[in-house]
């Protein structure tokens, strides 16, 4: 059971509620992520004995395991703001694009350029890659974070990158990575979730391929409870039945369901769901049509050379075509707010220019 106090509840109100819970033989645990939440365990208490007490906002007798992430707690959509970009609410869908992994400075720059030319408002790229095989490319580690920081300096665009281990949070803070991604494999690693809650920057939380929507929202709850309100949920495909030809199966229905249950922004990753580049654009369109507030898409300057997830990475031209198609269908506006905000031209290698 969860007892939620009113914002103006006094210390005396809290003491009285805790006293009542203990007198009924239960154990109370107080959480203060801004508001005061009391988790009650150990005895069956009639909610009516608490609901009328001074300072009590609401009592959730059979709480689903998340409260802060729920629309009941927070009816308005959360909008996550990152370096002038707004994700969530009624804002146009945000494209986050870039390579699966940071492989070299040159690969990152050229892939970033392709992503930005297509209309990306944030760049993605993993410096720490969680790989199924220990013999696969594991990422460049800190050197990759350094390259991401340099690419941000060059293009002035926020960086989204995965934190694979809780112990590396200080490095993500030192290089000022804008959004911390928590991957599908780690989204139930509670130490990482708690640390991400203390990171002081937005968190992009993927859904695990075998987790329910409720489990996903409870994972988000860990981050919110640790004091970080800026969580972006990312649907990236669940385990498909044997007959399905894609790597995972994008759970399109999860998008409107989560938007109903939660105020947190929801985006979709069609790349990992599809596992094949030709399927990325149609899945991206389906996700936006279903209400996704952004896309996380893998784009690589030369996918056939990629050290990770090359088969699903869009070629630069395909990334542009995907965005063209989204614009034609009016899923995204003609000019992104970033492009419209100023014609800053950033020269690169003295031979090409990029508008951002
Ligand atoms: C990724 O985004 O590159 C990644 C590893 O994704 P996921 O955690 O969804 O497998
Ligand atoms: Mn990948």
C-alpha cells in the first residue's frame, strides 16, 4: 500500500500518519522525491483508517508498483528539455539518430553529419556497448565519451549515450553527456536505475524485450523516486513469436497504452525492433502514427563497415528519405524547430557544410 501526502502536509501530519501505521502493526518507509510517499508493508491495513487523516492526499491500497510515473499522480504530460530541444507533450516528434557505437572520430563525425542532415535534433552513439558475445566490439569506453563531447562541440547538438555500468556515472557527468540511455538488457538493473536517478540529467529508458508495460513503468519509478523527473520511455521491440521475421517485434500498442497510463514521453526505436534497415522507415511511421513522441534511429555513414548493428543502420540517403516521408505524411513539421532557429553553418573538413 502507498500513502501519498498532500504537498502542504506538515511534519506533524507525517508523524501522526506514521504513528497510526505502526500502531496497526505495519512497517512504514518514507520516500521524499519532492513529495512524501509512504510505502506500507507487513500488515493488512484498511485504507479507510488512513484516508481521512490530516495531510493525506490519497491511499493506493493495491498500488500497481508505480505512482510517480502514473497519470493519476501527474495528469499533465511531462516535457523533457535538453539544450533547447523539447521532447514530449504536444511538441513535434524528435528524431534522435546516429550510429549504434562510436567506432572512431571519423566514423562518428560522418555519421553525425548524416543524422543531422536528415533532421536529427539529438545524436546517439554508444561508447559502452552491451554485447551478447564477449568477443564482439565492446565500445571505446571513455575515449568514446570524449569523441561524443567533441562532436557536440562541433555541431551544438545534444548527445544520447548508454550507461552500461553504474560505476561509470561520474564519467558521464565529467563529459557532460546530455541524456543517459539505459539499455534493454539493463532496464531492470536496479543499481543503475538508482544511480541514473541521481545523475542530474534526463534518462532514456528502453523497454526490455521480455518485460511487461507495468514492469517498464516500475523501472521508471526507481529513477523518479531517486529524484530525477526527466525520464523518456523507449519502446524497442519485444520477443517475437517464432513466425515473425524481424529481430524483435515493435509493440506498437504499447505506445498509446503507456501514454494513457503515464505522463512520461514515449519514443520508439524501430532499428533494434526491425534488425533490418529496409523495415526501419515503415516502423518509424507506424510508431509516430500510434503516438510516439520521438524516434531513436541508427544511422551510419557506411553501414557495411559498422562494428555493431550494421544491418539495421540506415544509409545517409535512407535517413533523409525516412524523414522526407514522415514530413509528407505530416508526422513531423516541414522544418524542425532547430533548423528554423538559425542558419548556423558549421564547416567540416573545409569541403562540406551543414546547417543546424
Ligand atoms: C542500442 O541502442 O544500441 C542498444 C544496445 O539498444 P537495446 O538496449 O535496445 O538493445
Ligand atoms: Mn544498436
